[in-house]
C-alpha cells in the first residue's frame, strides 16, 4: 500500500473507534447504489430516467412478454395435445421474435435461447 492509502485507512479506523459513523443518516437502511451501465454512460442515464419514472426499457418489456410466451409454448410441447404442425409454426414465429429481441438486448448474457421442439409425431387420434 502506498502512504496515502495507509493514512486514509488509519483515519477511517480512528473515526470508527471514536464512533463518528455510529449515527449516520439512513443507518440500517439499504443503499441505492447505481452502477454504471455496461453499454456506456448515455445508456445508463437513459435507463436511470426510465427507472425513476417507473418505466422499463423496451427490450426488458419484450423479455417479460417473451418469457410468458416461451412458458406457454413449453407447456404445449410437454402436453402434446397441440397439432404438431401448428406447434411448429408457433415455435418458428416465437424463435423469430427471440432473434429480434437478441439483437436489441444491450448485454450478451441477457439473450434468450431459441425454442427447440422434439421430433414431430402424428397427432393423437
């Protein structure tokens, strides 16, 4: 550690032992730390303004809708009661929407995987 860091640490430790930090405003309440957005300061500020006004970014609203559609699609696949060709068309359409979402999402780790359906079987008669 360099000298400045050592001096700062000593001052902090001294203040703690004297109880300087014991009666701070907001003690025991969560901190609302804003972290810089990985896509840059302009995107961070835009998201901050949206969040302060209780709005979601468009891609996040899309994600919520897509997650509901994915859940419904997976349920239909598991039940197997849906016509396989109708299901195939629905999955293809959903996968196109997922691809469009993946192009808009600002961080690669938030991308959604396309739906894979098992081999088509004839509808139960």
